[in-house]
């Protein structure tokens, strides 16, 4: 019997490896891709810095050498490009992870990280801070707080029905998103058209140009949320099969679905407060991950996080390098994501689930 089970498991694993290119040991090289992209972002730009000078500047920061290069080189690498690249990497990781989790537990391939209203809630919080609190660091805290509030209200609305079914969570997210969208429009209406309104519009387009070390507190919810999702990946697999099947496997559906939603919300809120609203990452990246690994979240989640992180670092590097004036990330991700998503739908014929 034991031999039969082992043989069946080995056969299933062999079939998986033939069908999907990223399995087993092949995951390891992909996990290095975000680090390569972040390092490349440090020396690529309109002002080119050699990789050797970049390494020397980084080593000088941690005291490994006495870097004698021009001070502007060290300042550009350490104080400008490094926090920006790290911010883009963590934002892409968070959006991809939360999008993957939401698509799995709601069994909906059109779900993204802003499903439960966190993006519109964060947008209102940022606009409120710009209009009434003078902007600055209040933008980050306001976006994070109202992003979390939006999801809490969504969950409260969904509990009108006992057991919090998935359809009620989605409907609650639609309601909350609509309300915060209206409140955001109100903030635009009352904002000063010369100073405040342009700041609101630019923030909503998405950018990591203003990310600095002082805003890295937002990485705490991102890391915490993504870590929880990774540790609960097999439970996400169970919930993706349906509530009844998950209960038969010993999963506390209500409690663990709440934890997964809470973790995805933390990651998304932290990402949105850092970069503003960046669309399509949480929608498209999980589909790319499924084409590489299948639906097993123990592989899909880390692969999606690596791809999402690398993708947003590359997009940000292109944004600040190719054009004389920086193009907001939300514009580029939409221009790339929309046609690529159509290509994915055509290639998979809506399947893959």
C-alpha cells in the first residue's frame, strides 16, 4: 500500500513537472530574480553608474570599505535609487501575493488585490491627508488606515449573512468601493486646484518616486501579510476547492478565511500607501504564475511574489529612464497589463482553473 501511494505521488509529480516549467529545484533561480532586478535598478538610469561603483557604494554604507567615489554617486545609489527599488519590489510582491490569494479563495480569475475596497479606501485616505492635513507623511498613514477601514467595513457588511459567504464579501467590496470612490471625488472637488488637486491625481496614478527610508514602516504590514499567506498556502488550496471540501479536510473555514483576507489586506494596504493605486499587477501576475506552476499555492504564491516584485522594479526603472519626465507606474502597468491579459485569455481560453 505504501509503495502504491509513493508510486502515485511520484507519477503525479512527474506529470506536474512535464506540464509546468517551474517546479521543484527550478523555483530557486526564479527566487533570485527580484534581487538581480533591484541591483540592476541601482546602476541603470539616465545617469549611468558602473556596477563596480554601485557595489563599492553599497559596501561603504555597511563599513566594508572606504569608498572614495564622488559623493553624488553614493547619494544617488544609497539615498535615491535603493529605497525606490526596494519600495517597488515590496509593492509588486504584496500586490501579486494578495491577488493570488483572493483569486484562489474566491475562485474568481478576475479578482485582484483591490477587490474588497482597499484601493479606493486608501485613495480617499491619501486625498483626505493632502486636503486637510497638509500631505507629507500623513499621506502614507492616511492611505494605510482608510485602506484597512474599507476592508473592515466590507467584512462587517458581509456578516449580514451568517457564515460570511464569498459572494457577500464581493458585494460588500463593491458597495464600499463605490462609497469611497464618491468620497474621493468629493475630496477632489474641495481640493485646491493649483496645489492639492494635482497631488491627488498624481498619487492615484501610482509612483514610488517619493519613497524614502522614512516611509519604510509600511514594509512591516507588507512583510507580515505576505509571510502569513505563505505559511497558510495549503489552507488557501483547501479553501479554493470550496467550503464543504475545506471543512472535510479539517479547515476552520470562517476563521482561516478571515486570517487570509486580513493578511492580504495588510499587504495591499501597505503597498498602496507606499505607491498609490497601481492596477493590473494583482490581476495579471497570478495568471502568469499559474502558467508556470499550476494552481498549487505552495508553489504559486512564491513564484507570483517573485514575478510581481521583479516586474514592478523593471517597470519603475523603465519609467524613470526612457522618458525625460517620469511616467506614473499605473499608466505603464495598464498599457502592459490589459493587452497581455487579453493574450492570456486567448491562450488559455479562459481555462487554467
